[in-house]
């Protein structure tokens, strides 16, 4: 029996969360983590699971997500961006009103023994540049079918806005963990990108999960950053703009 029932990858955009989801799913024992609770995608998931996309109960939606996101050992995985967490706990509060306002209790009621992974990126400027390009082009991963074909353009103010958002969301995650006494397993994007198999094995160990004999850990996404990303990074740094302190440095 697994040591946990569920886990959440807690992140901000462009920290390698999709890469990590694919790696964990490939193990066959760490659930099938996806962004099940992202509000714009809820109707799509609901329709896929046989629910009415325009009128589904949140309890039914969570039950369907659990069924879709579990592996045979009963472990469920999902990823949450900051802001998505509010949607989940607010939705759960409509089902378990007696626990409204107690986020960790709501999550445990719905998802059982729940662990948390906190995924951050040290190079927040590279993160902001990647995020801006993805927003401009709708190309969130190589081969993304929703890409709009537009050429990305350098936007210093847009990068600055995203740097502030990243800093605020990283702080919010840390404050939430502290408020509920949660000690997440911390994952750095830079380490994940350099050694995806090793980092995934370390996560399995932290979750108390064993990789089955003969199983292999395989990524389903590949790195998108290219020379244009580096050009924008160099250009932004050349303006002498003060950058936020990296999450790791603040910890």
C-alpha cells in the first residue's frame, strides 16, 4: 500500500511543471498528474468525464478527477498554480461547508493523505521571459496544438510585470505552507532540467513510492528555450533593472 493517497505539484508557470508531470506519470506509480483544476479547462475535463460542462457539482468533478488521475496503486497526482488553490478549496467548501476556511482539512477530506511538492526556479528572469513568450504565442510546449503562429516580441514592461507576479506567487506559496504547517518536498527547476531521472527518483523516495522493476522514467516534453530567450534576458539585464531575489536564496 502506498504511503500517501495524493500529492500536488505546487508551482508557478514556466518552472517545468509539465515536464515533471510527464516524468512522474511515466513511473506508473505516481498517479497521472495534470492541471485538472485550472478553471478555463474545467469544462473540457468535465465533458471528457461525462459530466455536464455547463452545470456540474464540484464534488462530482473532484471524484471524476480522482478516478482519472489515479494509478493502479491508488495514488492521485495533480498540479496547482497559485490561484488555482483558491478555486479548489472554495469548490470543496461548497461540498464540506463545515471545513470552510481550513484549507488543509478540506484537501485532506477530499484527497486523503496528501503530500506537496514545491517546484521553483532560481533564474526568475528566464522564467519570466519564457512565460511572456508562451503567453504571446500560446505555445506552452513543443507541438502545442493551440499555438497561434504569432511571432514573439520583446516587451520590457511585460517581463517586469511577470517578475512581480512570480515573486508574489512564490511568496504566497511559502506563506500558505507556513500557515498550515506544511513541509513540502522542494524541487528546483534547474536540477530537474539537468537530471530529470534523478530528481524524479528523489521525489518517489520522498513520497514513499517504489519504482517498479523494469520501469523507466521518460520525459514527454522537451526544452523550449532558445537563442531568442537568451537575447531577451541579456537585453533586460542590460537595462540595469533590479531583479527579485531567487526563491532558493530567500528560503
